[in-house]
C-alpha cells in the first residue's frame, strides 16, 4: 500500500492551498517553499491549472494518484455532475469520515486508526480506509480503544462537525446522516472541480 509522507505544510505552500483546511500553513509564509525565499509565482497554462487543482484535492484527502483516478472513474460512471459526484465519493471514504467526526486530528491519523482496526462500521471492524460509507451507517471506535488518550484528546479539541454527520462524543460513535451538498464543501477555500474533470477528459 502506498503512503503519502513528507511535510503537508510544504505541499500547501507549493500549491498555495491549505490541504489541512485550517489555513495555518499559509498564515506565516504564504509563498512557495525553497532556499531562495519569496519568489514570483509562474503563470500557469490551462493544463497547469488543471493539474494544480487535482493536486490540491488529492493532497486534501491524502490519497495516491491511483486511488484518486479510480475514484474519478467511479464518479464518471454515476448519473449526475461528475465533479460533484467525485467530491461526494471522496467525502464518503471511511478515513475521511473518521476525521470529520473528530476521532482523529488529521486524515493521515484517521487512516492509521482504520488500518489498525480501531474503527467499526455498523458494529463490524473495517480496516480499509477507502471503504465507501453509505448514509445511515454508524461509525464508532472499538470498545477496547474508546479510552485511548489520542482519541479522547482529538474529540476534545475538535470543533463543531459538518452537518452531514452526527457525533456522540461520550460514546465515541457517529452516524453518516446524508451525502454532503456541494455548497458545504470547501466553503473557505473555493475549488473548481470542473478543472479536475477537464484534466481527466483531456
């Protein structure tokens, strides 16, 4: 299994986009990383803009190029707008929902929780981060892990969750209520998923 390693802050600065969705990476040094400090950003071609948007979203969800492309293919086969279907599929990943519910402070940590068998879906252990959760399914921390400090601390530090999940912090349990609406995603950092559709249809 491929893993994304390295500094997410450097990635954010290079893409001029907060992949952690907190904005902290760009607050102090809103310019690309490198030994020469502040340099003028090169104007991108249409292809460059499409690839940059793809890299922004791929790094937000912390998945490999192959997983990203496979998810796009699934979205393309579904009825409706491909770009919106694509974002919904990414949001429906188990590791993403574990993060959204506050059981882990980052998506990378959420992926590790799932991989190590700490997460149950409808009472059954699921250790596949890319597992596609359906609305109505219940996600919870395994009973033996509910008092682990990093999970308790993460829940205590998490702000209000998104509207498409419900969370019981005391029980360490949450429910995927419904598919997210497009307007609920990337409200603070506008992205253009149509550029990703153009990238894969070129």
